[in-house]
């Protein structure tokens, strides 16, 4: 079946790195995504990775993909208070996105 | 380049009524997908349209329908509204695959 799992909460101190983890089940997923959602807002695309890649870096964001274990992670370097939000992992499969439950990131000054 | 726009942003309806939501994708994007977001069920896929044809459909009842016009703008309709239809409805646009950009959503409240 199609399922994406994430831990629900993560709390870090400002300036530290944050690592948000995600596992998925569909090995035929073509793309995997990370989205950010702030209160009352839509989903902001942070980054995405094609399934034949292991890693993608974009400024403070690093995505690691372990296809064997079906594990995806998002590392945010030098986390700021403005990074506080809910982060969703999603896999693209069968023409649709399957989302995790979201990880609420809390950044303490 | 303008992003995905959705109208209206907020809507209040009563049970039994019907509602139409609109989505304008990024210029040049031909794929439009719709998602429902609720606290209990999270983000769930409703349907995808590409070049005016429904290409994929999620597990929602027939009360939920959609269409896409020749200019790629899309509408979704919910008939005979139920309390459980209260949600944030999100539209996403893409060229075909890869990047999927979401709009700000329409917040629907059913009383």
C-alpha cells in the first residue's frame, strides 16, 4: 500500500541543525518532496529529489534519500526562528502525491 | 511569474448546499491537482486534470467533481455539503511531473 510516515514533533535551538525524517512504502515513487506549511497558509515547495538521486543540496537544505530503506530526510542547517512551521514529506506515485502527517518544527531562541 | 491562485480564499456554506472552487495554475502549466486537508485525515488527493481530461482520481464520493478548461484553469464542485467537508482545499499546478506548486488554498466551513 501507499503510506508515508513522519515523526510529529521536533524541537531545536536557533543556530542548530534540524533533521526531519520520513519513511515511505512505494518503491516505484518517481519523486519525493519536502513542503513547508505556516499557519493559515498553503504548502510551500522547499525542494524535491528524483528517485534515482541520493542527495540534493540547496543552500541551507540537504535532502538525503536511501532508496533501499525507503527513507528520506531533510536537514536544515543553521535553523532560524522563521523556520518554525510544519514540514510535510510526500512521494509521487500513480500521478498523485501521498503526504505524511507532517512534522511540527519548533525553533527556540 | 505569478503563482497558483485560488478563489475564494474563505467560504461558509450550510449543509446540503453546493460549492464551486476555482484554481488558476501557473502560466504554461497544464496539470492541476486538488487536495483536501483536514486535521483528522491530513492531506488527501482528490483528482488531477491534464489538458482538460481527468487523469487520476482519489477515493472521494461522487459528490466531489471537477473540470479543467482550455486555458488550464480548473474548478472543483462539492454537492450536498456535509459537515465533514469542512477543510482547506488546495490546488497544485505543474508542467507535468517534477515540481508541484500549491496555491494558498480555499478554507471551506460547512455549518
